C-alpha cells in the first residue's frame, strides 16, 4: 500500500521481546484488509532483534526504522507521531510488541471513528475507569477518563496539536490523554476489545498487576491459544509472585487484573466457551 492512499498508519513500537513480537506480527497479519493501512515499525535499538528479524516478522510493512539511540517508550511514541505527519494518513493506530488483534478491527474502527471526535481505543483496559456507555456506529463503546497508548487510534489533527502543545515526558501517553480531557475531547474505547494484551511482564504488567482488555473474544484458534497461554503463564508464576510480595491472595486463588480480582479457572472456562 502506498502512502498516498492509506488512511490508517499502524505504528508498531518494538524493543526486544522477540517471542511476544513473533506472536503479535502473526496476529496482525491476519487482519482483514490490512493492505489498506500504512504499516511502519519503529525499533528502539533492540539487542535481541535485528533488522532481518523485523523484515521476516513484518513482510507486510512499508517501512522499518531502526533507531541509533534508545528513545524509551515515550520517545519512540513521539517519533511515531512525528513520522505520521510525514504521511497523508488521517489516523494512527499505536501498537506495542505484546498485543494481538481481532481480524475485523479495521472495519469496526472505520464505522465508529466517524461518530467520535477522532479518539478511539480498540483496547478496553481494566486500568482506565469507565465514565459512560454509548452506541456509536452500531457498536457499544465506553467513555473513558483516560486512555493509554496501546491500541488507541488518534486522528491526524490531534497528533499535530499534541506535538505542538504537549512536551515529551516519561509518561507522555498520560500527558496527551490529559490534554484530551482539558480540550473537551471525549475519549472512547470499544466495549468489546479488538486488541488484547499478552505480555506478562513489562511496562504494563508485572505478574501481579496485569493490564487486560475487557471483552476480547478471539475468533480463530491461533488467537484463542495465545489468549489461553497468557493465563496459563500467570498461573505458573503465581506461587513465585505470592512469595515475593506482601499480598496474601493464596486463599482467594485469584489474580488482580487492573483493579479487579479474577478467579482464573472461571475466566478460562468462560473464554473457551465463547471462542
């Protein structure tokens, strides 16, 4: 897909985490009509990944950038925003290396975005409070008090203003989310996530507090397996986590996902029934 016709710029931020990235790339490749997007990879000086690795994982990408210096998560996101402005794309979708995608995310996002103010997350994170429920473009959405960077789609006009108005900090995604609040721009997320987080450890999860997309229902066996593997990995490290924290959850046999305690076997049973 040429820059001249793509509407959505898919900005993929990578830094090591090879196995997660392999799964993420496989999931993204199964997106319906992905060829209508401008897919660009921004690698933040990975030591575990080479350009050749990235080219093998993302043969459908239009550009792969390997930075000379480590910018950090916020700095890499800032670089993606700058690069979006070098293309005619109307929207950017931000993606981390540890996400998987529902195949229909492009069509659903297109239907909903026209009824928003240009901000829509495909990831209904448990960590960001819900303010209201609505229907937009024939789909259930929730108004959020804030949004993180993972799985969010932002209109070009907002990106331009963010680059001019919001100074780069370590918590830049929280900063531009506050900018939306201050600018009276409603931040929506799809009630049924079309993006899911599979990273057990990293910036958004530490094995105890786990960021998770609500109501994500895989439609193929590959993503169902990936989703189940996440919870199996949590179960395997559960005892170690409990031994190294002051939180006594052993009796409850539950995990904290966002602000909610979840009984893993009940969750796993419901996932299998829906998939």
